[in-house]
């Protein structure tokens, strides 16, 4: 057996073994920004797929196709959710400023799972923090991992 044939066979096995990206079983709530991000990702992946097909890059085609299936499914299941202006309770899509009992303040925007990026101040609506905050008002306390956080401000962003 030639070495080239072995490499091709290994490559085929690698492509076959990439598997699908797991899709959350939770409702796919999205903000307007999150929906735009999904649309941009689908468009970029379609472009990338076209380039990979022109190069006949089978491995790249497989990877991009997998990601395109994921983002297409996420787009199809997306439920746009916009908080009511002036709402006085924590809702999906809102910004929440919290203060811990030691005086530390943080600000989170509650967004969809694919949009969440805690390093940039966004958390998933399915995170323990968001779940503890929902339906609470300014002045109320949420407890997460044994730590108390008082809601000090709500915003529409």
C-alpha cells in the first residue's frame, strides 16, 4: 500500500469523524443583534463553502458544511425576543447592573446562547445568573453559588 493512499484514507476517516455540532435543546431566543450575527455567520459560511468547493478541498468542505448546517438550524429555530420598553422586571434582552455584598458592581446583558460572551458582558438566558435574575426588580437580591447580588439598575440594552 502506498503512503499517499494511506494519507488519503486517514483524511477520509478524519472527515467522516468530525461529527455534528451539538444543538441546544433550550428555546433559541435571540436579540436583534444575535439574529444579525446568525445571518452574517450563515452568509460567511456560504461564501467559504463556495471557495472550498472551487479548490476541491474536501476536508474544508466537510467542516464548513457541518458549521453551515448548525447555523442554518439555529436560524430556523431562532425566536426574536425584544424586552418591553420601560419594563421594571428583568427580562431576556435587558441589561442588568448588579452589586455584590462586598460592593463589587457588574453589568450583564441577557442574550441567546450563541450570542453569549461573558468576557464582553453578555450572558446566556440559560446561565445560572440569568435564571436567578428573571422576573426580579431593582432592589431585589439574586443568589448565585451562595453569593448575593442586588439588582441596582435595569436597562433596555
